[in-house]
C-alpha cells in the first residue's frame, strides 16, 4: 500500500505567482512576508485558508497569497468573511483591511463582527492615511493633519482602533508594528490561536503619503521611550534603562521613574483579561505624555457565533429530527380535491 | 333561521373586513380565508394595512383592511369592489365605503360610532342615521361590543379583553351569511390560545353569538351560497407569497444538496421570508440577521464563495443598498438569489403597499454594464416556483438572479396545489475538484453551453485561487486592465444572461393568438390581466393575454408574438417601465396602463383601458 507523504508546507507554498505591486519600501511587504512565514507552521492545510479583503492598498493582499482569496468591495470584507465562515466553519478565515476600509466605510461591519465574535482573524493595516486614493486623511489620522483633502488641517478626532474594538467587547485585541517582524509573527500566531474574532492592528508606514507616522516608535533613539511593550503578567516598564513604569494613582495612570522613590512593586502589572486595564491602555495612544502600547491589550474566551449557530442547528435537529421536504410542503391546513 | 330569509346562489363574493389596526381585521380575514379554502372555493385575498403598528385608534390612518374574493369559478384577482363591507368603526366606513359595490351590504359595529370616533373619522353627523346610506346600500348596524359583553358577562374577564373578541362576532355573522360551519375556527382558537382557555371560551362564545344573531334575528333577508370551484385534483393549502418564496428556496437547496444560507436585514414587506427560514433549522437552514442590508448580501456572497446556496431578500430601499455588492456577485460570477418584495417607492415610499416600480432598478440599477437575470412570479403560489427557478438558474449559470415579488403577492393568498417533490426539476451542482489545465486551476474557464465558470470552493486541495471585483482576465481570472479583455468580458457577461432564454419554455398566449390587442403583463398583475382577457373573449374584437415570467432575458419568441397584434397594452403598477423596455428592444409602439396607487390594478381598469383603445 502506498502511503501518502505530505511534504511540510513552506513560505514559498504561500506565495502566489502574481507580482506584488505595492510601492517599494511599503510596510505591507513586511506583513505579507511574516504572514507567509507563519501560515505554514499553523498545522493547517493550505486549501483551508481563506483571505478576504475590502478595498485599499492593504486589500491587494489576497492576490499575493497562494490560498483561497476574495478581494471584495470597500468596507465589506468583514461581512463577506462572516458568510464564508458560516458556510464552512472548518476554514481559517482572515480579513485583511486598512484604517479606512475597516473603520470608515466598513466601520459598521467591523463593529458587528467583533460583537458577534465569529472565529475570524482581522488584521488591520493602520497607516493613518488614504494611500490608494493618493493622500487624504483617514479616520485614524491625527487631528489637524494637513493632507490633500485637508489643506488647512483635518477637523476629525481620530479613532483609536483598540478603543473601537473594546467598545464592541471584542475578545482579542492586539497591536504590532511593521518593523518588528518577530513581534508581528507572535501576534499573528496569537491571533490564529484565539478562538473568536481576533483584532490585530498593525502600525504600517506609508512612505509615499504619510512617511514617518510611526517613526518615533521605530527609530533606534526614541523607541525605547515611546513604546510600551505589553506582556501578560509582567510589570509595565519601558525606557532605555527600563527605569520608567506605569503607576496607578487612584484610578489615574501616571508615569513613574524607578529608583529612590518608586520600585518595581509600584508598577502596574499587565493582565490581558482586565477590560478596564485594556481601556486605560488604549487611551495612551494619541497622548504625547504616554508611551504607545504594543502587544496584546485584551484576550478573553467567549463562545463564538459560529459555534453557537451550529450548536443551535444541532439541537433543533436532535429535538425535531431531520426536516422532510414533503412534510414541510404539506404542513398546515390542507384539503384534497378529488 | 328566519322564514323570511332566502338563499341566493351566487358564483362570486367579495368581502372586505375593515377596522382599526387593533381590531384584528387581518386575523378575521385570515380565518374566513381558511374556512373558504377548506370548503373548496377558489379564492384570492388582499390584505391592506397601515405602516404604523398602531396608528392613533379611530383615525383614518389607522384603518386596516382585508379583502377576500371567492368563487365557484377559477378566479384571478381579489375582486374589483366588495359586495360586503364589514366596518368596525366610523373611520373604516369612511375609508372604504366609496369602493363598495352599489347596493352592497354594510355591516357595522354600532357601538363604535361614538361621538369621539365620528369626530376622528371626520363625520359631522352619524352616517348610520343618514337616509342615504340606507337608500344606496343594505345597512346592518349591530351593537357588536354590547352583544360580546353580554355573551361573556359571567366569565370574570375585563371589559378590554371582551371588547377584543368583537371581530369574532363579525366573523360569525359572515359565516352565517355565507352558510358555512365554524368548527375549524374554534379548533384554531383552541390551538392559538391553548395556554389561555378563558380566551378560547370568550372568543368561541362571541363567534357563536354572531352566527346565531344571523340565524335568529329577522333583519337579514338573504343568505348566499357559493358552490365549490372546479379546482384540479390534488392536495391543496392556502399559500401566500412570502411563505412560498421560503418554501421554494428550501426545496431548491434540498434538491441541489446544498446548505441554504440566508443573509438579510428585516424590511417590510419581506421580513417574513427571514422569519420563516429562521424556523427551518431542521433543514440545516442558516439565517444570519446582519447589521444592515449591505452585510446581508455580502455575507450571502461569502457563503456562496464557500459553497452554500446563498440568498438574500429585501425590498426596494434594501436593493438600493445592496447594489454595489450585487455588481460584485456578478463580477465574481457566484450564484446568488436576491428576492425583492417590491413596495411603493421612491425612498421609504409606501412600505406596506404594493408596486412594480423596481423593474428598472433590477435591470439597470448598478454601475457598469451589469446584467442580472430577473424572474417575476405571477401569483402568491407561483412565488414558490419563481424562487425555485431563480436558484436553479443561479447555480447553473453561476450568476446572481433577482426575483421580483411585491407586497400584494407577499401578503395575498390563494389555494395552492401542493407540488410533488419528485416532480420538481432537478438541480445539479458540481463543485470543481480537479485542475482544469495542466499547470493551474483556471477559475474563469467557461462551460461552452452556459458560459458559467467552475465553482471551486475553499477547502478543495490544489484549486486555491483568488476572485474579486477588479476586472478579470477571461479563463485565468487574473486581474486585467487589458482593453480587449474588458470588452470581451462585458460581452460574455451579457451573453451568459442571453443564453438563459434558450431553455425557457415557449410562451403561451391566452385568448386570441393574433388580432386587435395583446395584453402584455408581468408579475402580480397576472390576475387582473387574465380576468380582463377572459371578459373580452367572445366579443367582436380579438384580445390575447401574454404574461412574462422572465424579464431578463426576454424569451426568444416574444418579438414574433408582439408582431401579431395591432396594439400591445402593458398594464403595470409603475410609470411604464416594461413598456419602455419593450419599446427599446422590439420597437413596438406599446400602450401603458399605469396606475401607481399602492394597490393592485383591477380587472375592470384593464377592461376599461381596452375599451378606450379599441373604441
């Protein structure tokens, strides 16, 4: 008898034959590379991956992945992915989206996907600008930003994606940066492993229309002071010398210098299951005084919509038996004409 | 029975129950309909209710009505004008009196003709005291509320509860008047209120009181008897259009061997389709009540990609929201059924009223050259077959298909000959399982006959591929901006829809096969057109009737048929949409009968128009 030897999948197995058409140096390349790197190690067959996207630079992503892919219409990826998952819950469904796609035109679908908690992985490329339409402000652009459509400065308050997701009571919320490839891999793995909707924001540099948006978080000189690496169960310290920490004064967070006055015991310890803590951390973004949190903000387990839907169908089938079409058509008051 | 009462045999009767939204008129009509169906009459019903759940009590806006036409003949419409009007309050009388047949019967609840209700209805004096009403009609003013109270007086029920049984009194009177038993209604009450035996008893008492009132009091001069209709042998049930759509979709999914996925958002008058399917979990039906219309159709497209029979239903405003996604469905060439239960438009329009004004929206309401097949059911029961056919064509040709139902079909009902499951046409679905070329899987390599592309669903090894809304290169499915390819794909998408015409059954014209005038209709005007054509037979002028089921593509034999008549009349509940399509396609100088009143066109309207045209 022949035994089928399946060769382990490699990164090359997930690269399609399509030429990648992002601008040279775009942060999207890094995300594509890390995704192609971690997909083979997840233990799934290639045919069971589905990548769904909307519209925008990020949404070209499915074309470059040798999986099943759907490049859909602006903002609707979350809704289309929901249909895919409910049609076949065995599939590993990934939504690749951007700040405009997920939070502006598709905000409604994103918020409801998170609320329902389908077992779908959302990767949101946040470059804080509209790239594909060539440089208008996005819902995550900082207030007052000068862009082509806001020559005198934008008037919108920005959305902070983790806060948005917390508002919907998402069950997994994380953030990474395009330049931090190992961290990104870890976040992608955690997203995959999370049962329920995972919401991963990736800070991604658009070097044509918003270059340097996250420079302070990636530059060698500044990043230690500007990034707060979140690790579950660990005190929240940062800085080149690891000498700064987040301290809670009553219910107000403040930054303390470790040394004579404060010790590590005074530093807040991260707990991924603490909703209030996650809310507080998410508010650090867009506040100059605080470092920007990177890592898993929040991760809890809740039943998924897809499991509940199939459970409900099974329960009804168990109670009522499999439906009979003839009986269905003949239900209710019937009469016979001879 | 009083000795002075005579029994009159009639072939037809049209009864309209009208009252306040809270008076239970839809329920009363429904019970009378069930009773009529079981007695073997042919019937057609027309519910007519306000959009507000409870408009202010007693107001003109709050009047809800239900009309039933039943007959010993094969009939097609809910009747032009009622023979009997049941008016439970002054507002109902005010709204509906003008449509009552001259000399018709009016039965009113006199207790409701209070000063306040008269004022709300805009009556300056009580019309029941007016000689005109007694002169022009046969008026029966009965103290229904008082009699109901008397019948239930020893039961210890609140007066509010007792007052709500008065519709049963009216029903009892009508049962007596049309000489029929009330047992099925009592059985129904027992089932509906099985947890509230006191309500069964109260309603039963008042129903019987109504029947006995007719029997005992000598005020009614006539009872009517309608013979059974010569319906074709078979098992029947009463069927409305929304239920028929749901059943047709389940039947199609079962026949195709696919799970049914329904993604949608509640909207009047289509919500019952979602609600009905939500109860069919034993058939594995998945219903997803999405966050909006767009997510409804988008989730369905996702489910289609992954191999389910995907469906969404809505009404005109919902179709407007779904339009971009419909374009996507046709671009990625996935099967999808969209049911539009049309209502009065534009914008929010008349949510609970019927209209046929979304034909252009279905034909042209998308960006780009975006042809989608369109099928329109003709009667409530026919909605079953239209939904079934839509699913079959969607799966066979890998295309979205639009079903154009409407409010009248959705809520109207008729006796439905229950189909034999085995006699339904087969629906064959073959997922791609292997590569269709040496090297790659080619997602746009087409079937030569239907031009459909292969359906390779996620989870199938070796067929990984990408689809999307960007233009595709034919065969390979790669993104392509090539000018010649785009032109070719535009042609292919149009040709695919045209080819559906090759499998349509030859058209059948009723009445004159050529001659003076052809009535050309589509959708729910079927009954009015056919009844009008029947009335024109045997006259000097030759009139035929042809009803279109497929609006896109037009059947291959349509053009030839149109040339056989001197005139073509197109009655539509819109401003001439099919007319313009026919004019554009066949250069025929059509005449329209266009009544956009939120109500079905009546047979009489069609006959009058024919007389005007033929002189």
